[in-house]
């Protein structure tokens, strides 16, 4: 089988991952369990996962020429991601985020500096490059990504979107998305009157998303797993149990990378959900968004043995 290629368009970030039992109250102090510096960003981390899993991955983004920007590029290269199409802005400040992970609650909080650099424009894209993509992975819909979608679809590629926080422009362009993977937060914004109690209760809402255009529609639900819909109907993928969770930062981003990898290996929507859930579960046993991304061999071992 010819190795598939994924091109991602999104923001790059440097994360300072901090682990503690619980975030302290004002004027209080708690012991520090650990820290690490890692690359961050939704699409960026998904591509790092794809590179670790062995797929060809190219990142299109903008970074500053500061130490954080150079860190982002080195981290991509370490994970096997091509950085030839990352624009470096002289004097620019790369996005930075402090990621606070609580082991007691398995919750996360973020303190960040974002959107300091000019956004990519369609003129900065290379149509011939985008036409080589089997999959285009996005985190936003705008003039730049709409142009990219046109070039990728023109050569038969598929478009995957990470719908994390609710943005109406994603809903308005569902007909241009082949694989929709939304978070529970996006679901709440899209269906504010819905209050599903069981996984099966998501079926009619996923049916609406699927009917709007995507071949596959997924909603990730954190510790509850995920639910999905494709031409074969509704399905559920409960979260794996018995995994010692250290840090859930980046779990959704890594899920996206795992899902795209699985599709590239001719897995169906349900098999892909199981594989991606395993990738995400393993990641959560290590600090930060990227240090725990597994290899394919590790995922297969986990699925075989738990």
C-alpha cells in the first residue's frame, strides 16, 4: 500500500506542561509533580502523532523567529513532520501556553498568549503542494483553508476538521468536510438545547451532522469515549478503562491524528475510532500533549493486551 500523505494547516504553540495534584487556591501553595516543554496546537499535535505513527505529514503554519518558533520546528522534525512550508516571521512572537494538569481531577487549565502573528493568507499557499495531500487536516474555516479545501478536493483528497470550540463557520461549511470530529464543547454550541444522557442519545444529532455533508461524523466525549455516524449508521466507542491517567492535555488532538492514520490504513469508521481511542489513552499516561504519543506497535500491543 502506498504511504498516504497528510497536510495540516493550523497554529503552532509551545507548551509548558505543569503537573500537580490540584491547582492551589489563591495565596496557597501545592507541590509541583513535574514540568516539561513540548510543542502544542491542535492540528500541530495531530501531525506530530501522525509522524510518530509513521505517516508522511507536512505542516503549514506561521511561527516567529524567536526561541519558541525554533523550538516548534525542531519538535516537528523530531516527530517526523516536514517543516518546509512553515513561514518564519522576523521579529514575530510564537504562541505560548502554560498547561496546568491536575492528577486529582484529571482536569486541565490553560494560560496562554495567542494570535500574536499574522494569519496565513491564500496567497501563501502552494496549490501544487496541497494537491499532493491524501488528507487535509484543519482546525478552522476561513479564506485560507477554503482555498486549500478546493485544491485538495480537486485531486480527490479528503478533508478532516478538528471542531473543538463552536464556530458557526464550521457548521456553515459542513458540506465541504469529509470527516467531522467535534468535541463535546462544539456539540454543546451546535445543539444548545440538547442534553444527551446516554451515548445512544447522541444518534439523532449525529444524523443531522452526517446529513449535512460529512461521510463520517464523530463527537469526542472525554472520559466517556466517543460516538459516531457514517453510511452504516450510528456507533459508540467507550473509553478504555484501567489506564492510569497522568495528563489529558492534547488527548483530543492526538485522537485526530490516530483517526486519520487509521483511515489511511483502510480501517472503517468504527475501527478507526477504536484505534484513535487507544492512541489517545496511551498518550494520557505521560505528561503534556506529545511525550506519550505511541508508535503503531505500541498501539497494537495495547489493543491486544490492554
